[in-house]
C-alpha cells in the first residue's frame, strides 16, 4: 500500500485507472474507493473489507452533472435535495440506470449516489475523470467490515494497511470535519424516507422536501428502539452506554478490580451531580477520563477517533455517558446504539 499526500491526486488517479483501490478523505469518513464502472475493481473492495457480497455501495461523483447518468430518473425531490445539500454529507437512493453495475447496487434496481464536500475527494474524482477514468468512485467506509469507521488516514492504515496491495494507496487529507457517515434518503418512494441518520439533520431535509408526514415529529418525542439495531460500527473493546447514576454504581463496583477503563463524560460543570461524578472519576485509579463535547456536531466529529484511539490503547472497557435524547443527537445516538450492541 502506498501513502500519498493531498497534492498527489494524479498518482492516485493513475492507480484507480489500473483497477487499484484508493482510500480517500471525505467530510464524513474516509472511503475505500474503486472505479465504479469496473466490476473487477469493485469486487476488490469486498475482498479487502471482508464485506459480504450483495451489500450495496455508494457511488461518489464530482458533481450532479457527472452523477446524472447513474440514475434512470431524477425526480423533482431528488433534484431539490441535490441542489440544497451537494456537495455534502447526503446520499440519495435513486432508480439505477444500466450504468450502475450489479456489483455496486447489490443487484438492486436502485443506486446510492453522493457528491462529497471534501476538496481532496472532489479533486480525486476530477483527476480520475481527467486521466480518462469514469469519474465515479464506489466507496464504503475504509475499515474492516463491522468495525468503527475511520476519520483519519492513520485509522485506515491500522484497519486495512495489511490487506491492501502494492497498487493501492491511502491519501492523507487530515481529520474528517463531520466525522459520522452521510444521511441516506430513499427517493424511490414518495414521500422520501431517511434510511440512515447522518451528517445532514432530518429537520434540514424536511425543510426542503416534506418527509413522510409525521416522521420528524414522531422522532422528536418517541424513545429510540435500540433493540432493533444491528451491532455495527463497534470497537473491539466492550463499550457501555450509561447514565450518570449507572456510572456511579459501576465505579463503586470497580474499586478492587484491576480493570482499565476509558471514560467519556459530557461534563456539565454547571450541574452539581455531574461535577461530583467527574471528581470521582478523576480520583479513580482505574479510569482515564476525557470530557466529551456537549454539542452534537462536535461530539459526532470526535466520536470515531476516540473509539479508534481507545481500541488501540488496549483498555478493558469504554464507558460513555449517554447523550440526551432528541433529534439533534439522532445520528450520534444511532451510532452509539450500534457500537454498544444495541
Ligand atoms: O458518509 C458516507 O456515506 C461514507 C463515505 C465514504 O461516503 N460511506 C459509507 O458507506 O458510509 P458504507 O458502505 O459504509 O455505507 C453505505 C450504506 C449502507 O448502509 C448501504 O446499505 C446503503 O448505504 N446503500 C447503498 N446503496 C443503497 C441502495 N441502493 N439502497 C439502499 N441502501 C443503500
Ligand atoms: Mg461503513
């Protein structure tokens, strides 16, 4: 596996033209890219990731115009969403054209398309078109299947370095600014539906195109059904989501145990109970405490980097204080639910 800087996009494009894999930064997470018009290049993504065949991949394009031929139909809804949020962390599911390969769509008649908002991702897509490539990159997150997604080049190297080959590369473009995957909106149904919460909040989408009537309101009040979530995006280290009270209890039980625990607390200094917990955690020889951002965007930006670092450091457990319910935290809560096994 070769390592490129963000200025070596022509070299990366040449590898893509040869059927190689190139891991590249996007504003959400790093993607493991292959020429979306080549069945053999795309099949290597599944091999390297250990991803089951038949799981569809998102196709990345440099612009709406270059993405157009991939879908057989662009509804008014799809055009409005693309105009509002591209380039950016939004994936649209659209009816597939014959140019969207079965290897990419998982044999479905729909295709997921995204124009990423990261300058290096856009530069790579443009460079790939310029050297005579399709300009389309099929790219899942650049991690071993089921593991925590990478938001930095070093996370990609750690996860996939041993699995990628001589003709493959990683481009280092710094830390992803969003840090959670794109929001996926299914535009093959009317009204459109959110399939995966992510970088664009549900309310922002609803303000552009009406989502299924009560969907936004319902999510605002209903508690999350975490039992229905598959385990995914999970660190190797056991992860527990806890209220402050639960953390107090577990801390008391820890006293004589030789465990090392990484703790991420929301750390509200204005709340006496929170202050007491932080003091107790700081005093515990078992715990290494970091304060988590109290804003969902900043929390989401840091989450995967924290989990990847803690996995690397070899803690026995990871404890996270459960963030508040509510739409602003929807994408974070979705990933936390999966990371903790539902
Ligand atoms: O932010 C992101 O979306 C990142 C970056 C690299 O762009 N990519 C990403 O890809 O998260 P991946 O493969 O880890 O997740 C893609 C998701 C899967 O849940 C897949 O089922 C869904 O997109 N998907 C792709 N095509 C689809 C389709 N035609 N119909 C329904 N779901 C689809
Ligand atoms: Mg993924």
